[in-house]
C-alpha cells in the first residue's frame, strides 16, 4: 500500500503526479521462472525461484530546489522453489529526473549492502527498458558494504536491466563478487506478470 491509510490514496497519488516512464512499473508483479546462479564454496549453485515485486508511488521529490524527481518505492521478496526458503529481500526507490533523462535506483539488502546506481530509460511506447549500473569506489554511482561483507563477499560492480511490455516484466541482473578467495559473477533473471495495481 502507498502512503496513506487506504487503497484510494494510491490512485490519488498516481492521478496527481506524472511518473513518466516509471508509470508502467506501478503495481504488484509476481513470477516463478527465476534463475539464480550464486557462489558457493565448492562452486556455482543454480536455484529456481519465485518472487514478488511491489512498486508504489511516492510523488515528487525536490533536491536543493534544483532537481525534481518522481519516485517509486519498491520491495522485492525472493523465495527458492525447492525448499520455500527466503533467499533475498530488497527495498529501495526508483527515481526519475526528466530534465536530465536520468534514472536512479537506490536500494539496500539486509546483508549489509547498499547501492546507488544510475542509468537511463528507453521508452518506445510498446516496451519500456530500464538500465542502471554501479561500481565499488565509483565517484558517481557506488556500493557501500559492512566491514564483514567487504572482507568476505565484496561486490565489485552491479548491472541491472529490465523491460516492461504487455503486462510482463523481465529483468537481468549481474554482480561481480570476490568471495571464497575468488572472483564470481552472480546472476539473476526472471519474468513476472502484473497481478495488481
């Protein structure tokens, strides 16, 4: 549910704010075709997963009276299919700066990792494509980690792309990690269907 106490608040926020190319994300999405390739001490492990993604309107945000953003809040919940275990949860924001055509994805995960990734949106009417990236020690789009994660499972870079068309959302995600004494590309991809506004 969006800011406020009932479902009508969500409609009011959508109606009063132009979310531009973020509009196609608003709502609840579910999918059970996820494929996760994750590092384990003895090598890569592939898991199938199901997930729910919820995007809620936040209205517009002004930065230093110069930058105007429209913002969606999101929450991602990922469940491994074979044992119904929660393997990932993530919360954050998608912010769109129409003047500079810049997309910002900022989020954190409870492992002690937070990112501010930047990129762009391509809107060709039939399909909207979103892409962002961040890297460790990047001066513009960076990654911050707890001391434990820096020492044991540090993320060197992050790339994310997502496409929305015809009521379906597809995404591909890649993170290059240093873990278990070696470098590893951790990847995720899934196809979700809109199940609610």
